[in-house]
C-alpha cells in the first residue's frame, strides 16, 4: 500500500470539500469478512486423524496448505497425475508419499506455521459467521434464479447473511447479485444433514461481487459436493469433507476436517494469487 503525504492545509481543504460534496458519507468502515492470509491458498485441508487430501488429475493454479492436526495416522497428501502451479505447504513434516506422476511448479515446504495460523483463522471465521442470524433461504430446483444481496441481513461487519434451510440446486444456474452495494455475501449452511450438492450447477456473480467476497460457509460438518460445476466463490467446510470432480472453480476451497477430501479432474484457480506464495 502506498501512502501519500500532503501538507496539512491541503489535507484540511480536501477533507472539507469531500464533506461538502457528501463523498465522506459514502465509504463503509467494513464491507465484510476477510480471508486474511488464507487468500494466498487455492486449497487448504485440515486432514485430521485418518483423513487425507486425495487429488487425481487436477489442475491447480495456486498454493495448497495442509494442516498438522494431533493424531494424524496416514499420509496427508496423495497426488496422482496432478499439476500444481504453486507451492505445497505443510504445517508439519512433508508427508506426500502417495504422490505419483505429478508436476509441482513451486516449492514443497515443511513446518510452515502460517498454515496452522490460517486454518485456525478460517475455523473461527466459519464458527462466527455460522452463528449469525440471516435471511432464511430455501433453494430448490427451478424456484430461485437470483439472490439479491440486499435481501440478506446486513451484519455489523458488512456482510449480507443468508441461512439456508433447504437446498437442491443440482444442474441449475444461480446468480448472486451484489447490486453494487460494496458488501460481501455469506451463505450459511448450519442445519446438519443438508449436505450441499452443487453437481452440474453454475454460479454467476454480478453487481461487483468476486470469488473472495462470496462465501459458502458449511458450518455443521456436512459433506460438500462440487461435481461438474462452474463457479466463482469461496467454499469453507472446516469440519466436513469436500468431494470435487470435473469442476471449474475460481476462488478457494477450504475443508477436510473429519473425512477424506477428494478432488478428481478439477480446474481450480486462486483468484488472488500473491507473489509471495
């Protein structure tokens, strides 16, 4: 970030003009959630206990972060025929003995403390947002085509929040319209048993929204299924499994807390790649 210095007199005059024109009343102190340093990862996986991250034939543009939870008993990362244009960062020891015929165009790093920090941050973010009250949203095939941000409940941080009560989207196109309001959109899945399945669906973002400002938050440990879909968004399922296959995703996928996460033939691109990662 560049900071420009002005003379005191010029600054006072500029501020007075902004106030006179009403511009000073437009800016929002906060416009919604932040992914923090985790935005530097296309995929993050908790990998607890006997769970691993299994990727076959995927094309990943962005880095992968893998946690080092207590009680880990199996290989954490298994890659088969995958291409990763980015780094693979382990919170603990490098544990990728299951990889074969892969191309990793970056570094493989052990004991990266930022991975643990980022996963803890995402876990807290999921819990905090999942506890918020939001506008009830029932998504059924053919009944909802557009979600307008303004119909959500605006929280204190500047998120328009929705809580999904029912979900059946398979094969449909869903548009999420930010309406140029400058706020993020959070779609919570907090009712256990919904197991959101996006198979064959397309998610479009309009009205100023990006993949880093729309969050699908699976806060109840359900399985998240992303198969044969096209979407720009961030998915957060810290206590559940992610099953992805043949999808094109621009954004981020974070999960893998209780079961194996599997990716097969996906193209996943981090929309906010940092030169440092």
